[in-house]
C-alpha cells in the first residue's frame, strides 16, 4: 500500500518537473529571441536626463566664455608688449567628446590659472598706463611759437654765452599753460629770475617747471592731470616779453624737453 502511494507521488512529481522544464526551455528561447531582436539600454529617468542635458549646456557656455577671456588676455599681452613667456593663455581645453566630469575639471584648472594671471596682467597694464601718464611728453602750450631752444645760447639780456636749461615758447599774455603730464604741484609762486613759476613733480625722477607766468592757477600740494591749466602765460621775472620758459628735469638734471615732447 505504501509503495503504491510512493509510486504515485513520484510519478506526479516527475510529470510536474517535466512540465516546468519544458516551460523553462520555451521561456529561455523566447527570451533569447527578444534580446537579439531588441537591445535593452540602461534606463535613465526623464528628470535625470534633463539635468544632465542642462549641465552639458551650461558647461559648453562656460567653455565658450573662458575661450573668449583667454583670447582677450593674449591680445592684451601683445598690445601692451609684455613678455609673452610670463603669461599663459593657451591652456588646452578638454575634448568635446570627453565626459562631463573631465570637461568640468579642465574648465576648473583653466579658471584657476586665470585667477592667478589676470590680476598680474591688470597690475602690469595699470603700471604701464600710469608711467605713460606721468611722463612729461605733452605740450605745455596749445598755441605759441618756439622762440628759443635748449642748450647753449647768447643770453637775451646780457648777450653773454650761457646754458639755456629749457625751451621758450612765445605767445599771447594770458594764454593757458597746461601740465605736460600728471603729477603733484611741488612749488607755485615767485622765484628769483623765473618770476611766477609752477613746478610739478611727476614721479620716476621727472620734474617740470613753467616760468615767467602771469599768475599761477594751482597751489603747492595739488594733484594735476595731463593737460590741466596750471598757469597763465606772462612776462614776470627776468624776461624780454611774454613767453613760457619750460624746463624738464630728470633725477635733478635738466634734459631737452623736445626729446620728450610730442611733435
């Protein structure tokens, strides 16, 4: 009796296993056909894909702006004639096909480089501009006639040979006399021989003097810019007529103003 029941159970189990095996085999074959026919991609939900697309777009915009900035940096170095080897605006960008993370790292490195270089470039340009503004190479009188040159000449009053330490520009009394460069007024008033004089210190060893003025328009300690009126042309002091006596000193020694002045 027991053997018959055991035989029935075994028969039933074998039949069930056979059905399951057949169904499994059919399912695998069906699955294989499905995998071959339609590849299944890695799933990325829509919000995540949208964020990735937005990040890629913003990164592209940063790369374009950084490229323009680097191009401008190279141009400024060339225009200012600064040593090109001291500045590097040619950092290679990441390949467009690189992963977003690699591109972001490349942009970060380029930005860090510009953070160091741009302040140095700004300082160099400002220093260059300030040096140009302080160099006394402007014209002290807009209208006038050059009546006496720098160097040895016969003194107009005594007739004796003497060193003329500036240039003379004849003009109408009351004509504006302007600063040849930016600086600080170091003297304004009367000085023996010069008459009413304005003296401006420009830095880098340069000093300019404007003598025989009708009157001064500035006071000592005042800051002036290039082209600012500082006096009125006159004939005060030791002179034969209305004119400006203009001197330029460098490190305390007179130099020819025409060597600096714009023609």
